[in-house]
C-alpha cells in the first residue's frame, strides 16, 4: 500500500511537471477579457423592429418587448422606460409569454422572429425564467429557428408552443407542441408537414382546453419567397390538443397563405381571422360569432390584406369585442366589430404588434419597424419610446475625425452618422440623417467632406456634400449594350485608400468611378453565376405577390480593394463566387473552387483584403438562406489559389464579417449571428466576447486606426464599441504564462474641455462616452482574492501622488486614473465648501505605476501629455499650476489653523466645566477664538438656501477651484482676488498669533500650573493624514 | 498499468464530488473556512472604516453593523458628519445633504430594513431559521474565475406599493469558497431592473475571521466605485445614541 502511494505521488509529480512545461494556456472569453467592456451607444431615436409585445395580466406597470433582433426588454413603469433582460441569449425574439399562474416570475421566451422578411435573424429555442428575467434556462427546441406562440393554462400544468420553424428549408421541428408538466417534456400534437409551421396559436381565455392554431405553408430562398399552399389552414381543438379540426366554414376554397387569428377576451365566442387567399376579393378580415363554426368575410381594405407574411397580427380590445386592431403598413383600427377601419395615428410604418392596457383601453402600445410607440387616446396620437436602442445596422464605416464618426444604414430606418463620443454622452440629437428608405452601406470620402449613402437595391445612391448641404444621386445606370443591372437589396460600394475620388459599386459587374460617381466604367464581366433560375423576382411572394427587390440575387455583395496594391481587387457574390483581379479589373479569376469544404453557391458575405500581405485575404461565407447555419471563414495567402478554414467548434452561429487587426496579423475579430468572437492566434482558438456585449447579430466590424477602437454595426442593438483593443495585440503564450503583465499603452492626453453638454430628457437613451482617464492595463494569471494588493502612482521623484484601487480579476484588468491628486483638506466648517471638492491635475510627464501584490511588486510607466488643443503656453501652464498649488496649500494651511483654534476652543470649554476658577481665562480664549473663527469659516446655516455668508474658507476654496478646474492662465481679476484673500488670511493668522500669545498663553500657563491636561496638537503632516 | 487506472479513477471521483456541491456545503464551507460557523454566530457587531474613491475625491466612512440589526454609516467630510442608513431597531434615517439635519426614511424603506434585522453577520447565515430559500444555480465564470452561483431568496419586500421578491446571487470561488461577487436587482428608482454588483477581494484575517478589505460597488457590466477598507473592529463598543434618531433637531 505504501508503495502504491509512493508511485502515485511520483506519477502525480511527473504529470504536473510535464504539464507545466508544455501546457498551453487556453482561456475562455470570460476568463480572458476581464475589464475590456463593450460600450453601447445606440442610436435609439429611430429604434428598430419589434416582433412581439406582452403585458403582465394583473400589473400594468410590467410590459415586455420582444425585439426582432435586439432581445427582450422589460418595463417596470408602464412603458416609460425599458431594460434589457435577455442579453446572453439569441436576440431574435418570436414571442414572450407570461405564466398566468406565476406572472411576476415565470416568463417564457420563444426565440426567432416570425415576421419573415428577407433580413430576419434566427432563434435557437425556447427559454424560461423563474425570477422575472434575472436568470434564464434553455428548455429546448434547439432547431426550431422561430417560435410564434406560447400559450399557458391558467389552472393546470398544461402549456403549448407553436413553432413556425425554419424559413429557408424543410424541418420537422414545427407545428404545435404540448407539455403537461409545465414545460419539462413535450409532445408534438399538430404537424402537417416539413414546410408548414404554426403561424399563430391561441388559447380560449375561459376554456384552456380550447385552442386555435393557424398553420402556414411558406418558404424563403435567397432569391424568392413563397407564402401559401394546400397545407395552410386554421384548426381548432376542444380537447387540449388531442384532436384538431379545420374550421373553414365561410372561408374560400383553394390555397391559403398566412392566417392571423384573435379571440375577443371579453367574449371568446367572437373570433377574428385575417386570410391570405388565392383571390384578392377573398383576402382580409373574417369574423366568427360562434367560436369558429361559421365565418363571415367583412373587409379587404389595403390595411387588412397588405403583406401577410409581415403583418399577420390582429388584436382585440380586452374589454370591447368590437374594437379590433390589425398590424400593417400603418396599422388599422375598427370600432364597429371589423366592418370598417381607419389608420392608427402617425408613427413609424410597419406595425407588427399591439398591446392594450389591462385597465384602460385608451392606453395602447404598438410595436413597429421603428420601435415601440405609446398612445393615451386609443391609438390616435402616438409617441415613441425613446430608450430602446434596437437599431438594425446592415453596415458601418468610420472616419478619422476626432472624435470619429460612425456611418451606417438601418433596416427600414434610413442612413445616419453620429459621433463615437459627445459632450454629455451620445444623444439622439447627435445623429444626422443621410438617406431614406432602408439604409445599407454608408461611406465617407477619404479626404473630402462628402458622404456616399444608398437605399435598397441601389435605387438611389446619394453623394452628399455635407458642408454645402447638396446632394446628387450617382448610382450606375445601364448604357448601350448592358443587360439589366442586378443590384443586391444591400448593394456593395467601396472607396479607395489609394485614390480618394475613386468609388466602386457592384451589380453583377464591378463598376468603377474615378470622379466620385459622375462617370462609371465597368471593370469586370458578370462576376456572378448569372443563374436565370434565381432571377425571377417578379413572381416572388406566393399567394400575395411581393417583389420589393429584397430577393434580387446573383449579384455582387462585397468589394475589397487591397490596401497594399490598388490593382488587386476582390469581389464576393451572393451566389458564392470569390473573384480576384490583380490588374485593376482587366482579368478576373474565380477562386471559389479552390475552397475545400464550402458548400456550392454559399453567399460570400465579406472579403477582407489583408494589410500585411498583398496575396492575403479573408473570406466569410454564410449559407443561412440555404438553411445552412454553419460558420465558414477562410484565409488565403496566395491570391486565392489555396484557402484554409480558420473556423473552430468554439464559434456558435453563422458568421458575416471579419476584421483583421492592423498590427498583429493573428488578431482577428469575427461577427456572427450570436455575437462577437476574437482570436489572438490566427484562428486556432476563438473566444466569445460577452462583456456588456449581447448575443446580437454582428453584421459589420471596423477597427479604428487611430484609437484602436473596435466598432460593430449590430442588427438589433445599434453601434457597439470596444474602446482601444490594443492590449489584445500583446496576448501570446509568453504573456499568458506570466503572473502579471502590464500592457503597453499610448501616452494619455489630459483632455481640456468645458464639461458642458447633455440635453436629453429622463426617458431618452444616452450612449456613454469612453473614459478620458489614463488607462493602466494588465493581465493577471489568477484572480487576487487573499491578502493585500494595491497600486500607487509615483512621480519621477518617487513621491506617491495617488493611490488607486487595482482590479483583481483573472485576465485583463483596466484601472483608470483621471490624472488628479487627492482633493485638498479643507477647514472644518458648519457646511460644505464645495470648491474643496476639486482635485488638481498633475503636470504632464512620465509616472511610475507600482502594483504591490503580497510581497511582489510590478512596475510600469505611464505617460501623460497636455492636450494639443490647449490654450496655455508652457509658461502660462506653469503659472496656473503654481497658483493652483499655492491655493491648494493655503486651503490646507487654513484647515490646520482652524483645527488648532478648534482644539483650543474645545479645551477652553472643557476647562470651564472642570474648573470653576479657570472660567475667566478659558472664556477669554473661547470668545476671542470663536469671534475670529467666524470670519474664517462658515459656522452656521445649511448647504442650500439657508446658507450663511461665505467666509475666508469658502472664498479661498472657490478661487482655488475656479483656477484649478479652468484651462486658462489665472486672469488679472483672479490674481487680484488672490491678493485680497492672501491679505485677509495673513491678517487672520496674525490675529490668531496675537490670541495665542495672549489669551491662549494665559490658559496654557494656568493648565500647567494646575497640572491639568494640556492641549495636544498634531503636527501639520499628521493632521493631513486624518 | 493498474495503478494508472486507479489514479485516473480517483481523479474522476474528485471531479464528480466537486459537481455534487450543494448550496449548504458551499455556505458551510465559507463560514467554517473564514472563522468557524459558531464563531460567526457569536459576533456582536463589526465596525469598519473605509474610503470611497471617486476620481480625486476620497470620502472617509465609518460603518457599524450590530447583530441586533442596528447600523449606521458615518461620513466625515470637511468637518461635517453625515449619517446614512442609520437604523436603531425602529427608525431608519439619514442626514439630509441640504439642511444637514436628520430625516426619517420613507415607510417602505424602513419596513425593508426591519426585515434585514436578522441578517447579521450575513443573510446566508442560518438562512433556514429565517425562512429564506437558497438554491445552487450552477457554475459561472465571474472576474475570470470559476464560481458557484447561489441564489438567496428572502422575504418579499414592498417597493413603490408592489410586493417584490428579494433575491441576491452570491458567487463563491470554487477554489476557496469565499464569495468574490454578489448581485442584486435594483428595485427602485430610474435604475430599477438593473443588476447591481459588488465584488470582494483582499481577504485578510481580523481576530480569527476573514473579511474582504477591498470591494467594488456598481452596476454589472457598467461602472463601479472602489472601496478600500482601512480597519475592521469586531464587537465594537457602541451606545444607543449612535443610532437614535435625533428628535426635535
């Protein structure tokens, strides 16, 4: 036995030591990224597409929003403000449901939006919370893609889920499912085929065994859409889903499309259905007054028949069965039981859901392509909820302004640009509109104040002269001999870093202009497959024709001119070609056949031409429109002759975009359907970045050359920035093996600015600014939990100027220092001297950061520089600093004088109590000192309008604060004021000395003579420490 | 060869026993390892002095928490004393910053404070006796470190007229069983619904007990303010006057 233990011990040692020598450190994102935080800056002013609204059944303060691409948001205040509660999971939401048995806590979320436009995101199952949204667990339905409905029995453990299912392919995970154990196990109880899903499922509010299910046969491809078929139908069950019968009595015969269904809560026998049929005259609203046994066609106005795949939602007032609201282009409301309708009040178009308040039907909430709107008068006047940053970017770009601007286009919300930071935060008013319709790519001219933007299908490509506020449309037009130009819905454009006036656009051809779009030349043949089977958009839509241009296919989708050589241009097409020219477009090579493992005709979403090597490029493909949800990312180093996959199993969801670092070739950023992934080793391992970064679809990534900020255009959560990713460049096995590693940092500019700004109201979204403080960034191999760890900043004389609290996390820590020293110690008074809250800045220079962790110390340098935009000359700055510190010191000196006086006064008062004979001597001390003190500090009043007249302390600290927090040299007026205060202070000190020599001295003598407790004063240095 | 297999087997046993951690084990381990379960129960009170840092501003605070629920935080700044969160067993009060006078907290806040009376030394201590519920949620990486996540549900509280669950999540380092973070939902005000987060580090011994001497307090995935503890005194001497609402001021 002894022997065995010995062997095991040896084995253990061998294993460990072997491990230590060889072991590669592979960290998850949560272990690595530490304090690197994403910054969400919105915008929220145009918000984004909403899929579903849900209200608490008994508490009208609680409202849930299910966004099409931006997760679940909860309002605790009746829709005034919303907070995100589902950031860790798929952000595309189909439906939110509240368990009526436990409405405060048990909430279900079915992911995957259900208004199936071309650009929809995907979901990945059903989720549940038992604590009102603080923690979520996934229940299943991993392959459901889109969940349309969740119905929960109010009095049993029965619940039902309607799965719409896959949009771009067959799937058996569709139909209606039932659980009789509160969601633990599920049975499929209604299924009609692999291409037909459950569009809507309703439970009779008074009889939970009565259910209505609308089944919809539908299919999308990249180039077409089809709604309707023989399998679409409306079913009813009265036995909890055991048996289902079609309820079509009164419906037309033939194929049906998407069917909307609603039950009047106040009378569940009254049903409304909206039908998509073979004939226009039969489309629209049907009503049943007998629980679906018979239907009557009431209305086929535009608002009732428009785009059924997008607007099949009908909602009945909870109190009045004759008030009906239908989603649509504008939204329609009827107050006569569905006979006639009028539009809802003006708001963003494309209405997807409506929620009535449970107590007051005049209060309504409406979910649109542009956020949530509230009404207080039954839908006539609508106001937007201004704090839902759900903007859905297709693309972004940045400029080199300071602060830099971010440009981009949004789903159904035009094109915009706005700053990455702004005084008071990035507010609604900081964003500028630069395009109508659906916005996509927006590019700034590299040198001129010109912006290019576009709308869907390049119907308009705008060249906007910002300064002169002039605009011209410049899209390439067909010329003699051209076939029809095929532009993608999201048509590609590119500018050149080599020729600033050069501008590219892609149809099936690559078009080039050398004069900002006035003259166009085709520099390629048709680079697509030109497959005619994918070009028949006119017949797209199924029962309802839908040729919006969204399905245009066999087009160029991405253009990348090499930053190294302008003659090398890459083009990727939506039908799966990767073309490259090395001679500026004279000859082209399709390299896609050289890619191993890529399914044919997979959409080439992005090509990134490398900054490091002329033949190197990255290509990102995504096949979700072929029902293929895998990530495909390849790298070539030889102009596409060979390609290597850089995808690992760590990546979840398909990818759309990749960004190469400018410094470290192995540092890459990948935007996927479910968030951001980062590799520091060229794709051997990928880490998911989750610090304040929701699992949102990242459509485009930029890396800012000057600031090293990573900027993401997300399709549902607006612009998200990770400020200064430069520490990631240093991450290597060598660094990861170290206990502590300081990352190099650029010198910090000590910014001088007014501090004015910020005009948003309480409920408006404001995006946070980046910190302007100095950053000390370091890696810890292990979290520091036990024992002391602290951080000091020392000047070049070795004096500690500031103590900071270091971060303790495993991974990357960021500690900030606002280049200030501690505030001055200010004299004790009855009220606050607010000027004394000001801390002075340190001079520019190199400071030492000393990190002490247990017995070990680690050091790095920190360089501070003055703001180049400063108004101060070197001499003026020195003068300002000297005067600031003089006043700082005067404040502390006054504090000490007042402290001395207080000590004498206190002793005098105690002396009077303990010794009646000392009264006269002590009283003289107390009186003379109190009289003097009244002129030195405020001794009465309060901090508001009951304040007393300011005295020396207040005047000194105000002047100190005025000069310390300003960015100009002290003015003549300030210097005169200083002189006045100095004289007053000197006089006060002289008066104090006189009292000390006379009254205090007498008291001390008395104390000494009578052997009483003397006055003990701390030294000035010790006084400052307390 | 057999021996190698046995070794592998033992490793598996060790791993699965770690998985089998339940909430009570984790909580007991924490109290046992940081002072002893019974000793924690014998503590009568704790006084801490610490600094809250905000930019260049350092604000010194003295905080006392007694076993019977009495508590105060005293901020001394420019010679002014500001009392915050003072509770004498009946009344919860604060100093008003404008008038510098004591003002009673609203009745809902006071009621919530009453419910917390029995939370010394920690809400988790003897949680069953208080009728609280504890649940092991799972493992989670926080501060880059693997932790056991535990959910504590206390009595419901009333906020703005609504009865709400009072839930706190604790994150215990799987290596040493001390909590390194704690999260609670903000229940009132404009931040309602946001998750507040406190982190703990620099655990050091004080008369046989381990306390975190460094904390940060803020919003999850948002900004936070550091708190550095200068000293901790156990079983401090206090008088009723320290907690009493100054009537008639």
